[in-house]
C-alpha cells in the first residue's frame, strides 16, 4: 500500500531528528572543571616553622589551586610593616595584636587568618646567675623587648597585674637577635622572647621565669593583608582558596611530617630538632575554628567586642597598650577583622 506524501515527509523529518533526540535522552559527560583564576600573593613570612604554610608548599598544593605564592622573608615586624605600607607585599605573618596596634598608626591592613596560639613558647627569661624568681623581683632592673610588639604588651600586662608602674623597670628596646646577645652577655637583666629566640637564650644560660600561656596572655599568630588587596573580590576568593590549602596542608603534616620539615629547613632555615620542638609547643588552630562562634579567638563576629578575637583585642590589647603609651588611640576592631576569605573557604 502506498504511503501518502504528507506521511512520508513526516517520517523523513523524524528520522533526521532521531540522532539529536537520542543524544538529548542520554546522560551527558561531566564537563571538565577548569582551573580557578590565577592569583599572585606576595607573602611576607618570618623564619618560624608555620606548619600549614610549609606543608602547602611541600606538597605543591598552592600550584593545584593556581596560586602563585611569592615568599619574602622578614626577620622583624617593623620591616614587614613598612613593606605592607609601601605596597611591596600583600600579606605578612605576625601576631594579631601587633597588626591591630599598627592600624592605629595608619597601617591599612585586615586580619584574615589565625594559625594558632604562640604563647606557650613565649615568655620572660633572666640572665645567667640572676637571683630573680618572679616578675616583681626585677623591679629597678633592665628588661629587653621589641618595642611595640606582643612581648611589649606582655610586659605591660604583668606590670598592671602586679600593681607596678611603667617606670618600675627600665625597658631596653631591642629586636630578638640583639636581645639574645644582650641577656647572654649580662647587658640586661631580663628579656621577653618568642621561640626560636627563647630557646637560643636558654641555651646561652638564661632561665625562663614566665610562660605567657600560663599567665593567660595569648598570642594569636597568623597573617594580615592589605586593604587594597582585599578590595577585589577575586583576591578575597583567592585567599579563600589559600586557606583551603593551609587546612589540607595541616592534615597532610599530621599524616607524614617529613616533607614539611624538609621545606621548613630549606626555606626558613630552622633545623629539624628546633622546628619539631616549636611545632609541638604551639597550639594550632583549624580552618573551622576561625568561624566557630564560641572559639576563643573566633573571627565569626567582628562587631561583637565581648566575644572571640574582637574581645581579646578590646580587653587584652587596647587597655595595656594605651596605658603604656604604645598606641595613642584605639582602632576599628570591627573593620580590622575580615572573615570573608574564611567564609569563602568554608562555603558560608
């Protein structure tokens, strides 16, 4: 039987559409995910064994996230401050309180991540042969510390806690390497240090009489970034990817510390025994800790000055710093803490 012309035309049209229709009904292969946008971060680091950072480098995690991390070494806070202010670096390591105090003097940075608490491996040492056993025993003595640093704040904190005045001890402003030599040579009676300088001073005969952790003076250690760098969304998201690298690196170190320790020795120049000692002494935080509302130095709510990192800056930093004239005015705590990179990293 002959098929009518209009039916033959319809059948031919369906035949022509068949391949397209069958393709639409079949599952499509997943499209390969492209690399995220390339981002360069000029990162000022201190020669200390920062586990998440060096683990990320050791395991090439930054390359995987398409981050060009340019490492620039600094041996003191003031030098890093100058580089940030000049715009020659985008980020720099150090103590949260130190960078906050810097903002009261015009340093335009924001705090974005806290590696951990360095206070267990900080403290006050007295020179070899000293009879001083307590902080009060140093009344009238010469005490070395880096001016405007976390150690300066610790000194002021103890003066207030013991009911003493600023002039009850003579402050000798010295950077840690010079202070190690001064306390070892008896040029000063005592000195405040963080490791590795603390260990170096003890190896030269000094004795630690105060542990900062034990007196409740925490030292949140991490990094700040310039406001200019963080003004672009792509940079905020790039830093968020960096924080994911740090989190993964921290986990990889726990499984196998060797690659990280090798990177620490090669880049920071810290030998394995000292690096291991410092790493064990620090209380390391996680990426998740950054936004936990009840965490001691949480970045979750910068506007709440009664809780988290904002509370620490308000109660433990501004008070002693203003009293000791380390700063002349208070800063903007709410603006200083920038949790956007952490939120991006955690998908919040």
